[in-house]
C-alpha cells in the first residue's frame, strides 16, 4: 500500500516502529506476563497487544517543539497494539521535541496519502501553532474526517482542528489553565462544545487535554479504531 500520495516518491522515507473486546481493560501487574502478552512496563498497564493489528496511524507533529510525551507515549501504545506508525511533519529531517526527544519524519504533510491510513493523530506542544496551524494541515484534517478516518488531537492540537472547521457540532477537550482559556475560546468560536475532561471521544474524533492525558488518549484512539 502506498502511504504517500501517488505523485510522491517515498523511496527515501524512513521506516518507523510499528481492543479486542477481551483484551482492552485487562490489567497487568508489575513484573508479570500472560501466555499471550509480554510484560509491558514496570507500572500496571492496559493490555493492548494486537488490538490494532493491521492498522496504520499517521502522527502529525511540529518539526520543532512538539510535546514529547504526547508523541512517544501514544506511539508506544499504538506499536504494542500492533499498528504501524508513521511520523508526519511540515518538512523532512529529524524533528525535535520540546524536551529533547528526536524522531525521523517519514512524510511531509503534502506527501501523505490519507486513503492509506486508518487514523491521523495530531500532537501538541509549544510548536503547534508555528508549524501546524496552517491551511495545508487544515486540509489534511478535513480530508481525514471526510474519509471517515479516526482523527485525534491532544493538548493545543484540538485548536488546530477547530481552525480547520472539523469540530463544528462536536464535543472536545483542549489544553487550558486557570490563567489561559484562549484555546477553549478557539474551540467554542468554531462551533465545538468544550468538555472539561482529560479525554473526550465523539464518534471517530478523540481529543486529549495535554501530556498528563497521553496514556488514556492513546487508549481512546485504539478503542476508536476498533469501531471503524
């Protein structure tokens, strides 16, 4: 399957890491494993192995200053669940997180072939508005929604979806604080209903409030993929 648009030559693209009703929600105690599931972490985690097997997920990040936890934590869950994850940004090269993490970009936003993906996940962070609040990213979001893909965004990224016009009539969350409600205002000004929760799912749309929600956000994306 061609993950890039037909007009794009992606021979130089770098490879990336790649719920069932009976597995999602089952807890693993620290240091234990079951016959079919390896130990996931030192801390208790939800078993997601094979829940998204065969799915392909695009994670869209700012080329500089994406929020590390919002990329690496959900990506780990997606990979454990069996999905193939590809990283998308506004340019090729090594993207850098606000906390120093680095990741090779597989596709630029203009190269991605939405038809080849099951989900498009927009990651937040300090660089969100500098790199992702652009018409080319709006078009990607609108294309993914029109083609009934799972569309997810966390932290500041739901505001990008709002500016893209895809949150009209939807319930969503976004990063906010007692001192700064500006992103909530962007959602509401674009027809969304803000919900003060860490993760909100509305159909195939999943939004998360920030890095502290990275784990449940990733799990909600996996659950939404099961409903495709």
